[in-house]
C-alpha cells in the first residue's frame, strides 16, 4: 500500500457519514461499560496515603480509556456499509518469512506479496482493530494508543515492524478462515491524545480516522465521545475526593471526642468502593498478491 501523505483540503465528502445523535446513546452505553470495569485498590499506598483510592481510580480509568477509543472507532466504522470489522482479540502469527522480507526491503510499500500464514511462528501480534473494505478489497490493521506522547521512537519502530509482519500474511490468514478477499493491507497507529501525526510512518491523529474509514464527521463523533467520557471521569474523581474529605472530617471528630491529638485524619486503610455507575463480500477463490504498507488517507482530491 502506498505511503499516505496529508492533503490540505478544506472540504471533503464521503458517501458515509457519522451521526452524533445516533451515536450518542451508543457512546453512553460504552462509557457505562467502562465505569463498570473501573476498580479501586483497597490496599494502602505509602506514596498517595489517604488519596490511594483516588489514584487507583485514575489509573484504572486511564487503562480503560484506550479500550473505549477502540469501541468508538468501531462504532464509527459501522457507519460505512462497505466496512467489515473482523473478530477482535485474535492473535495473528509473525512468520519468519515476513520478518526476513521486512529486513531486506523498504517498509513503506511492499507489492506482490504471497506469504502463507499456516507455518510455525513463535511470535504473534493482536490488532486492536482489523477492518476490511469489501469494495476495495483493502484491509486496515489498527493499533490504538491512549497517547503517543511518551512513546520512544524505538518502541514505535518495533510496533510498526510487528504490524507490517502480520499485514504481510493477513490476506492468506483471512483466506484460510473464509474471510474477505484482500489485495491491499495497510497499518495505522492511532494517537488517542490527537497530538501526533506522521503519515509517512503510519501514525494518525484520532481526528484523522474519518479519512481512514471514509466516514464524514468521524472527528466530530470522536470529539463528542471524549467530551462525554471526560465529564463522567471528572464526576467520578469529584465523588472520590468528597469521600476522602468526609472520611477525614469524621476521623477528626472522633479524635476530638476521644481527647486524642488530631493527626490530620490520615486514613491508613481506605476502603474500596464500587464506582456508580452490506455490500456482499466476495468469497476468496485463490491466494491473491497483496500490497502491504502504511495506511492511506482516503480523503478525495478536489
């Protein structure tokens, strides 16, 4: 697949469009699911002290944010009837032939690849999202990161290598599982913080997913999801802060009543609390030659 390059276009339109009104209840259900999974750690932390529970909630929320972004992107992809979201959390093999191919060639674009996936492989990679366009016969392997700000370039390079290695066998891998026929497979690393973009290295901002999925207003929809999530996160943290303040006030009152000297109300054993909260695909008939490379923005030229 050709290396993508950003195009300075003021207006663009695709045949598919995301509706924020339709997606809002879907987003609400996703956020509810995240907060049902958020857990607090009842064990005291010598660093955070009486704020241990707040820190635990914040860490858990940050962990689940990446999964929420994946769900949001998948929901927007469903707005395009040409797209098929392949089963998630399925490990794909990194075969020795793919590793050798990448080591001997430029990564940006590899054409005419025919690698079998049914060989011994000791390493695997599991995409966050694997999406197929049944009209273009193109695949998109996505890895969604909450933020790329703290990622060293060497780590990104390693991630790109693994993603391209599975992209090289993706067509064969799907064909052997009666999946859609692919003649092109691209990879995209998504920065959920929406700050880092380098299409020449397969990195896209969250706001750029519309040009990968060919869905108008995808950036507005993801902005809405993040706003809804931020509101719930801040409500939860405020609730946790008030809980700490109430416990501290109660502790001080008990110390005064007992005649003890108040020690600031430090809570050595904070208690845990639960947070509230088609286009028909073409059946593959033979193994196709596949183009592999970085994902390409589908934004049309004027």
